[in-house]
């Protein structure tokens, strides 16, 4: 959500800022803006509602010179999306300018105080209030900019990642964060600032991830300095990026989402690489070795997550209960944190997040930690906030996921959760050796089976053509395939804007069956397994009411083929691993339907890739 870029050095800032904003478009936004300070001391601010392309058209004939600047893509919280509410925002004197991700919760009280001191405001944003506060402190207390930022941040409540620039100091940028990500790239006599590494990777591999309540003083030609809100100096910890530039480009695909669907054989394989050895009968998960004793004694596991990651947690519930025989609860992080949950010191909380920055999940982690629980993180972004807040965990190795609609992150998360469930089952002695080894070989075969499903793309595209004009859709699954139904429905609604619901197939008779008619497509996961006959009965119930059945079935299935309007045959696999394969055709269906409807597949309306505010 929102995107920040900043640059200070000897190069022209504007091209770096614009390219950085384009790299960050995947995060979701409704307006964009830049500010540059030129050699004559003129501070130029340009901002525009809409896409980055509209901003570049707007500034085409304007002065964008300068080798210090900041840029922002905004996802509206306080104030509607328009030019005025877009970032950057000026201070009262217009000597300072700032960009901001997050929410300042007590901005109204601060605003009222500043108005009494003679300040006037142009926008409806909390951001403008913060930059006015910084300047007010700077002027009345006689502080330098860095200390004024420190003092102001000690007065605010909420989350933020900010970058401040001073018209009268062309050699300094001040950056700070709390609850919203920020990374600083260290180049050759220049610095790059961004919400994540994607705008930085083509310039430098050396980065510093700011921790919460840290303020970075970034001066041209000087070493990076970091202080915390208590004004204590912190030694920067420089890390080397593993991200490669080609990983964040489309690579010949029409959309990032399609590229990422096709990357799933690799991302699943990478998530198992070095961890699974079927021949030796071993699963090695270094991030949880130190916590095996707690897993062995655990009476309960709680998964906390949001969105697609929550669906992965539901799959994990089936896996851990089936193999490790530990009771599992799956919680929406956004709900978990706002009630008074019962958490015991021997509970294990597994936090799942693609970005590792999800605000609700981070808050839920802190709540669980305060009650003594052990936190295990499952994340995709190395160095992100959730892994740093966890006691241990495992990265998914899906690589950068740019499309807002999560695809390869889901299958990578399910892969890692499966490895964890099997490993803990072995530690607890709740799985036989023969079953354990069988599952390891089955896991090793998954990438090739996903490749087989991807070959069905032309057939799936044809099915999409038939249902692209639907107004509603129902997704059904039983057992471990129920979360796949939820995920299929989510993919359709978020990128094609077709209303869709996922349901346990047996629950259809408790309400949704009333919606079924000849215009209702019903997508059913009907693969071979313990619940197969019951799912067949559900299909018959839908057909009796003239519903359209699109069934995902095991290759060679003849019974469902007689009843369904369309079948998508996927390779046979162990029933508990079906989600890793069955979700792929549903992702492709959603993708093609969205494209045919003219939707913005990679950046669906109103959505952000990472929800870093409440």
C-alpha cells in the first residue's frame, strides 16, 4: 500500500524517482507525485491523481532538474483521491516537503493545536499535519531538521514511513519508519530510499532495512546515520540484496500475474530445494529446528493471516491435524487482534504473509508474544518485519510477486506448510515411516504436475470465454479442497469484479443453492479422494437446478464428465496435496476472464499488494 522513493547523489533524481514509482505500482495506488530540489534552490512539486503515466505526461514540459528528490504513490486513507491530497505535501512555509505511508491516528488533535498557532491546511490528509508539526518544532525550538523529525515523531500515534526534504538544505534527506517498510540503498556517493527493494536493485545491492522507530539522516557525501526515537545512535546493518532485476520485469508475458502463474513450478521447487530429500527420507527446516521441542509438546497451533495467506492457513489446518495431530485454529489477524483471545505460553502461533509487512498480522504477533506464545513466521520477503518479529520460521522462496492478486505466493506457502506439517509429524511420531516417505516422493512430483496443468491453458481460456459475462459465481470444495474454492472465488472477484463465493460443498444446501439457475456458473473441485462420491452428489444437485458445472477433476474421470458442462483434468496426486495443483486452473480462469473483461489484471481497483495500515 502506497510507495515511497527517494534519491540523493550526483545523478538526475527525476528519472530515478519515476522509474522507482513504476516499480512500485504493483502495491496499489490512486495518485502519484514527485518533488525535486534544483541547483538554484527551487523546490518543484508535481502531483496528479491517477497513474504514474499521467504524472509523467503532466510534468513533460516542466522543470524536473535536481539531484535530490522524493516520489510517492498514494493509496487514499485520509481524504479522497485527488491532486490536492496527493503527496508530496508542503509545510506551512513551503520550505519542507514530505511523503508518507501509514496513518497518524492523533492527527486531528495535532491539527487543532497547529491551527491555533496560525497554521492553515490545503488538504484533508494526516500527512500534511505531520509536516506542519515538524516545521513548527524546527522553527520554535531551533532544532535541526533531523532532531525536529525526532521530536515530532515522539508526539504522534500511528504508523508511518516518511521522507522529508528541506528547501534550504540540498544535501540532506531524513527518513523514518514505524509499522511501514523502508529500505535504504547505499550506492557510490549516493543513496536510494524505497518502500521495498524493487526500485533500488538496479543501482546497488547494499541496503539497510530501517527498524521501527528509527530515523535515518542521509547526507550527500557522508556515511549513513541512524538514531532511534530516544536519540540514541544505531549502527546501520548493511545487507546484500539477493533480488535480481529480471525477477521484477515481465519477461515477455502480457501481465505479471500470468508470469507468476507460470513461475509456480519453479517457486514450488525453490521452496523445497535444500529442504526435502525423498531418497534419504529427510526434511530439513533450519528456521524451526530450535523450536522442535515446543512443537512436540504443543497442545494447539494458531495460524494468523489475511486474504490469500489465510486460505493457505486453512490448508495448513488440514495438514497439521492430519499428520502432526495437533489441534489448529485459523484466525483472521484483523479479527484476532481486536478481541481478547485466549493464548497460552505453550501455544505456537504461525504467522503467514507474502510481504511480511501486513499491519494486522504484525499487531497480532505482538499480542501473542506478549502472552508468551512462540511465533513462527512464514514469509516471502527476506528481511521484512514479520520474520524479524518472529522467534523462528521459514521463507517461501517464491521470488518477487508483483501482481496484486497473489498466485505463486499461495502455492509456495502451502508447500512450506506441508513440509512443516510432515516434519513435525515425524518429530512427534504421528506418521508412519512408509506414509512419510510416500508423501516426500509425492511432494517432489508436484512441480512437474503443475507444469502439466499449465499446458491446459488454451482449454481454460476457452472456458473463460464462455463465462466472462457472468454476474455471479459459486465455488465448491470439500475437505482440503474447500480452501481452494475460497481462493478461486477470491481471485475471480478481485481481478474481474465478478461477485463470487466459495463454500464447503456440503453447505450449499444451507443457503447458496437458492442462487443456482441456468445463469450461475458453479466451479467444483471434484478430484478423487475420500469425499469424491459426496461431491458428485453435490454436482447432481446443481445440475437438477440447471446450474452450469465447471469441474476440476482427476485425469481420467468419467463420472463427473457425464454431468459437467466442462471438466479440467489435473494429474492424480495425494488427496492432501490437491490444493497445490487444483488452484492453478482457477488462477488461469480468473486471469483470462479479467483480461476479456478489460480489467487491469495486475493493479485491480481499490486493492493494494501489501496492507500496511489498518
